[in-house]
C-alpha cells in the first residue's frame, strides 16, 4: 500500500504507471520479468470512510489481477465496468 496524501486520481495514476513500467523492465533474481497490479482509490471522492476505501481499492486490485495482471484499475471505474 502506498498512501499519497493530497494527491488526486490523475497524479496517482501517473505515479502508479511509472512504478508499473519500472518494475516491468526490471528482471527479478530468478531472471523473470516482474509485473505489478495496482488498485487506486481516493478519499473523499469515492467514500468518506477509510475502511470502505480500502475495500473498494482492494476490489480494484483484484480486478487488475483478473484482467491479466501488470495493470492499473481505478476503484471508481468498478461500477462502470461490472
């Protein structure tokens, strides 16, 4: 988990994409590529309660994994894609 206080969703996506790309081009000690699945949430835009935010962001993370991994999913897009 990375907490980015005062950061909007677009900036969080940019930071996340930078992390994902860097990891994608990094070779692990086993010689295999590293992939990263990321879920992004935002307080207070998506909910006012941290536990709810954690839950919907976790759902976004699992959606990224289900869709093939090495992907970023924004939590508020879950309702639009289900």
